[in-house]
């Protein structure tokens, strides 16, 4: 079978891409080992003394940060590589779990939740691109849909398992324990992301970065576009 590899991908890239494909399922599940999915609102109100109204602000902050960081994180992935984007996102998740599980300050907790959102956009697109381009080097890009479906099935199973375990833990441990456990369980994903090899690409490396830079500049220079973005953000997070 021919490698069907992009320009610049030699035979030595083949085993490295195979390693990517072996590591990706583990990273895909562990990148967000969120044991607090079923208890985080109770944790904020009962353990940290927040009101329900204050707890609801977190989802608004998450949505706003996702909108604000989608383009910049895409530019980072294009400029510095998908591996770097995944590494940044995974590291952000671990530190956010630690902050979320140990702080009682509303602003620190909100900042941690904002890091969750920024990590989400760091993963968005970069993870599937890492998978597709790794498959392409070994001549198996036609299997992308099958691999991607399996990985997302693993994630859904992982989310269910993490949520159940986290909800059970609070019967015997304080409410903050599942969040610190989340940080511990996600930490190996940092090493996995570090071990990835950046797949070669045929397209212009800076295309997305340059497009993003121009889009941001145009939005800032055009009041109508700028205020439209502000309005869209406000209505989405309201």
C-alpha cells in the first residue's frame, strides 16, 4: 500500500504517525476526565457558598469565552501546529480542574471555567485534524469517519463513567474531591499530547493564521461588524 503522504513526509514519518494513532484514543478520553459533571452546581452552592444565580453565570462565561477564543486558538493551531494546540488545551484543563477544586473565590472559579472553554476551542478542529493527517500519511484517510466515530463513542462512554463515579464519590468524600481527581486523571493526557508527532501538511501553513489576522483586523476597523459581534456574543450568553 502506498503511503499517499503529503509532500515532505518520508518513510520515517510512517511509524510516528502510527504512534499518533495508538496514542489518540487514550488522549481522546483522558483529555477531559471530568468527574464533576453531575455535581458541579451543587459543589458551587453547597461547598463554595455561591447562590444559584451566581452558579448560572458560569455557563454564560463558558459560552462567551468559546466565542471569543475560537478564532485565536485556530490561528495558534495553524501557526504552531495541532500538537501544540492540543498540548496547551490539555494543560489548561488540568490547571483549571485544580483551581476549580481548591478555590472559594468567585473570580478564580470563573477564571477556571473560562480556561475550560479556552481548552475546548484549543481541541476543536485540532484533534480531528491530527487524526486525519496522521491517517493520511499512512494511506488510510478513507478510514477517518470510522476512526472518528469510534473515538467519539469512547468519549461518550468515558463521560458516562466519569459522571457516575464522581456522583458516587460524594457519598463518602467531600464535594471537592472529584475535581482534584479529575486533575489527576487528566494529567497523563499532557504526556500523551507531548508524545504526538505533528503530521506534515500540504496546504499553506499560515493560511488560517493570515485569514484570521485579516478577519480580526477587519472587524476592529469596521464598527458595524464589531458591534454585530458584540451583540451576537451578548445574545448567545444571555
